[in-house]
C-alpha cells in the first residue's frame, strides 16, 4: 500500500466526527498534518483549538500559517512542509464554513480511496501516467481570474492551446484587427464553437485588468467569454479538496517554490468572487499544469 499523507487545512469550520469517519476508511499507517490559520482568532483561542484537535487526533502534526490565500494558502503551507517526504499518495482537504458541501466532498474522496490508490499504482507508460489529481467535476473559468491564470501560465512556461490560426488562414484580415475588435468579430462569426482553451492575446489585453475589461467590453460579452462554449472547462476541485499522486507532488515541488508562492497570496481575503486574485487562478492552474506534465486528471462524478 502506498504511504499516505492527509493534509487538513483548518480555518473556522470544525466537523470532527465526519473527518474521523473519513480517516477510518483510509490506510491505517497514514501521516496526518493539520494547518491552523493564525490571525483569525487570538493566540490563546488558537492554542485551545489546537489542544482540542490534538485530543481528537493525537497522531497529527500541527503547522501554523498566516492568513493568506484562503484554502490555497493552507495548501501551499502544507505542501511545502511535506515536499521532501516522498509520499505515494496525498489527500488534501479544506475545512470550510460551508459544512454540508464540504462533507459531501470529503465523503466522496474517502469512499473512493480503494479505486484512487489502485489508479495510483498503475504502471507508467510512455503516453500517460497514473492519475495525478482526483476531483469531483470541472467548471468554466471565471473571467475575473483569467488575468492571474495567464500570469501563472507565463511564469511556469505552460503553453495553452489556441485555435485562432485556422481563422487567420481563412480570413487574413482578422490577424490585423485590434484585439477588442477581433473579439467582437469572433463572437459575431461564432468562433466559440471551436472552444479555444484560452485566447492568449485577448486574455492578456483585456483581463489583465478587470476594470479596463469592464470599460472596453460590455458585460454580456464578458459573461459569454467565461462560459464553457468559449473557453472550455478547466479542471477545478471545489475548495481544493483532492487526491494527488506523490510523484506529481514531487515534480510540482521542483517547479514551484510553495513558500514563495504562499508569500505572494493576498492577506485576509474571504472571497475573490468579485476581484482578481491568485486564489481561484491557482485552483484551475494546478490541474492544468499537472496535465501538461503528463498526468491524467480523473473525476469522481
């Protein structure tokens, strides 16, 4: 059986009984790491919280991190802590105030542990590798996070597909259009049927700054661009709760300085549903990065 680590990022929510039930379905020799967020409560309240969790999970190792980047901050803090431990399989779980929803995610991830670990032990071949991450579904991209997503793609050298070239051959004048004009032309001529993953030039020009995007493009077009038929769905793991293959984590750690990225995350953020941030951009980028490294992304739907 693969050596397993469980990473629990803890903020305000506590559902100990559900988490205990989930642990009972996992390999018995797992290592449990719990990240506590400082700055949300007083130091004494944080100490009390750790004492309570230590009593419930005496085998756990505790880490404390600053209040950065919501669940992504906890993930980077925990990833950085275990990156040299060579685990075969890692389960990351984010405890959120949305109690019922996260319980369902945790239930799905723990009930399917046998299937997941079996996939992780498949023999590699030259085409595919065992599943790198396991999620519950994919979602269209939120347009307000395309800017940070594009920045991550450029920083880590992840090339994204685009289907503009065939249109330039068919309609050469499109290549000389201004970016915004071309976007309107594309919509009028229904280029969206070809589902480019991302139009790099358009995304950089428009979504690098959300306020400028709102000034240049009408809201209907922004919404349409964010829909599945335009960009295509990107793998997304709700609350960043997922299984990750240990080999993939080792590979990511060679390319991503988790501590450095943690330091770049916004402080004290409670939601990035109306502003651009790296939080949800990372949630989409990590599985895309994993696919570019040759790992298959499986869904538990």
